[in-house]
């Protein structure tokens, strides 16, 4: 296991532990999801969640699955287990670097505040600048999740 992969897994485990240690049974979240650069698109959803089940959808411009906090953790775990640090983007390791999860978790409750699925952050500059002309953006993009608002409800 690479050091980057071990760090991704440790960060996720610590965040999930904070979330389960002080569970919020009823909450509202608003999430923005952006896909870049492939057709650069974004969408937003706002949902009310009770005992990790979505009970109300206030806004949904997304075509993807709407997720509770626990489902967000599960998706991050799936991505890390499937790709984290062991696979490279379609343009090869020299251009895309290893695929990873760059996540920021809430320091108190542990929920994911921002998650980027794509090249491991130390290689992202190659992907963004592409100055040497040898690397392409073909077939590869980043997915950004940003939790815009989290509100605990009574």
C-alpha cells in the first residue's frame, strides 16, 4: 500500500469515526457537484435527511444519485478501494499521475466538506497546466463535490 493510499484511508476512517461518534439524526445538506473538464458541468441538490434516509428533496439539478452523509462516505470508500493510488488516468502515470481522493472533512462532525476525485493532488499541476504539449486532457476529468451547507435539524 502506498503512503498516499494509506493517508486517504486514514483520513476517511478518522472522519467517519467523528461522524458516528456524534451522529446527527436529522439534517439538511446542500451539495454542488462539478465535472471538469469533460463538458464542464455542475449541478446542485439540497435534501433533508433523517436517520440517513433522504426524506425530502428541495432542489435537484443533478442526474446522479443523491447521497446522505453516510452514502457520501461509502462512495469515497468505494473510490479509494477501487482506484486510490493504484491506478493512473487514461493518459498514463507520466501525465495524469495516480488517481486519488483529495478530501477535506469537517473537524468537529467529520462529514465531507469538499472532495475531489481525480489525479492525486501532488500531480494536479500537470493536469491543469499541460504546458509541455505532451499530455492531453482527453478522456480524463475531475469531479468536485462541495458541501455548500450543512444544517442539523431538531
